[in-house]
C-alpha cells in the first residue's frame, strides 16, 4: 500500500485517487503535445487521447469484473508511451497498487475455496442419507462456478477450480454409491470407483479422513442367524399396537441388509404379519376397512405360536371388531376380553334384545375369523336364514319366510332362538295359512343347507368355510339377502316338482 502526505497526515492512496491523478496527468501531457511544434507531437497527442479512452473503458470493465488485467495492461501501455515523468511515476504507482489489490482478492478467494471445499466434503462424508448429499454438492458447484475462479490467472485458484469440478463429479458418484447401499444393489463396482476417485482430494482434507468416513457406510454381510437375532430383538420391544409402525419399519430395513445365505424365516413371517397389522390399523384410522386383511390375520396359525404376535392380534381384533360392528361406544370390550369372549358377549346381548342383525354379524365374525370353535359354519348359515326369514316376512313374502324359518330349525344350530322361530311360525300359520302350508312344503323337500367358502382368488369352493350358501329347492326362486359380505343363494330344482 502506498502512502502520501496530505495536510501533514500520513494516509493510504486509494486506487481511485491514483486513477484520477493519472487521468489528469495524461490530459496535461496531451495539452503539452498540442502546444509542441515538434513534427511528432500531433501523433503523440493522438495516441495519448486513444489511450485515455481505452483507460476509461478498462476502468469500466474492472468495476464489474473480479479481475483487473485489462486495466493493468492499459496502464503499462500508457507508461511505455508517456514522455512526462509525472505520468510515468503515476503509472508505476497505480500498477503496483492494482497488483497488491488483486493479490489480496486472490488470497481471500483461495481461502474461501479451500475452506468451502473442505467443509462440503466433510458434510458429504458425514451424512447418512442420499438427500444429505444434495447441499454439499450444490455448495461445491457454486464454488466451481465463481466468476473470480473461472477468470483467474492465478495457478492456485485455477487448480482449486478444477478440484471443485472433480469433487462435484465425485459426490454424484458417491450419491450413486449411497443409493446402492439403500437398495441392495451390487456395490463392488461403485465401491472401487468411489475409492479410486478419492485419491485426488488429499489437498482438501487428509485421505485418511476420507477413508475413515466412507468405510462407515460400507455394508457388511449378515448371516441368517444374525438377521434372526436382530429381528427377535426388534420384536422384543413391541408391546402394543402403537409399536407396530416402528417395528415394521425396522424389520423392513433389516430385510435390505446384504445377506449371506437365505433370509430368516422368523423375519419373513414377522414382517409379513406386521405388514398386515399396519394395513388394518391404517384403514381403521382413515375410516376405510378391508376385512380380507383381518381374516388373514385371524386365521394365521404361525401367529398363534408367537406370544408377541398373538397378543398384538388380540389387541387388533378388539380394536377392529367393535368398530366394524358399530359398538365402540355402546358395547366396548372389557379389560379382560379377548376376541372370542367379546363376540360371545355381543351375541348374548343381541339375542336378549332380539337384535338379530347384530346377532348374525357376531356369529359371522366368530366363524369367519375362526376365533370361537363353538360358532360353526352351520350356526352362521342358521343366522343368515333367520335374517332372511325376517326380511321376507317384512316384505310380505310369507311362504318364503316360512321356508327360511323351517330350514333354520333344520340346521341344528344350538345358538339360534328356537322359541322365537316357533312363535313366528305360529303367527304366520294363523295369519296366512295358505302361505304357511306352501312354505312348509318347500321346507320339507329341502335338505339342510351346506355352507361353502370361496378362496382368496374367488375360484375354489371349500365346504365348511363361510361365504356361499347354496340351497336346492323343489319350486320357485327365492333370493335370501346375505350378511357380513357373504352370498346366500337358493336355486330351483325343476325336476323336484
């Protein structure tokens, strides 16, 4: 930094002051050349005028640019052409000042780029997610694209800019490597590329630091036994339905490890079971319910052999069944209830109140969910037929109602109210004797109903399950409404006439 004495005080000369002084000195030399009678004076004056215009243009470029190279060259040209000692001295001082300021800017830029690249690289190596690499990569991209760096003639700055570009490319490959860790892809090619690309960054941070950080993310190989032990540890912390989502997520991650050998059987069925629980809980929370998942959970024999999963199943059934039956407020489960005792209490309550719709639904649940051996497919068929008879009676289809009541009694169900059915038949005989006789004739020719269940694909019918009742009657087509999603169908056997 140059200093001048002004009013007796020592102060630094600024670049602006030196440029103004040089401009005045050049104009003074131009005026002197115009007064000079020498043959070369006019040409010298014209050259200085052109140089002064170029000097003003170079000043404008320097104002919007991180570099002052054009201004430096213009000052050098003026200095070589000037004849005035004042102009020559001012050019020397301004040139020196411009070089000092450029060196200061270069030093600051070098420090900014070194610190920025090191911070971004460390942040990238420390992150545990693919998304965590985005911010470091963007920071490095900004450093690599800085105008000061791309326009610089400083060899160290140019080297750092090249390093930034290489590091940006490296982080993109490292991000691909991290995606491989998360998705279970073959990682060896990515690992080799990643290791080779780290050689050039020891100038930013020590290579040992790079290797120490990156080895933390490399996936180790698990054995099936280790995987099962970890799965059982996860399940040991599951105590209620509130723990299902977290445990399911942990088991899901455990399935993504790099495994030597086959997957643990325990992990697979625990994850599959919790997935079903997760779906049912979600559907219940949003008010949508697909009972297929609940049926699959209820009849899963593997669940019964695991205390944790079995207890969760009980909790899930006791949360789902009251909601499906609309009894959350009016008849909630008792503290000591399980699914069987709760549905038994619902059936008893429904029977005592002659709520045969609720009664039939409770019987259907016990049979479909296979949680109460005292409720069989025959009981469900009887409950459906009782509901059909009540509906037919309300629709004034008295013969059909009599047939349904009589066939209900023929099922042999011990859960149905025989006294109630008998009373309905007596009332129908008294009020509609002809329809009563016709209905009894149909019922006498009708075998006890068989109950079938369609498998999950809707193809094979298996006797003794629970969704299709197929009755063959000697005359007339009678359609019996089903409950709980089942289909009850009564068809005509023409030959039986």
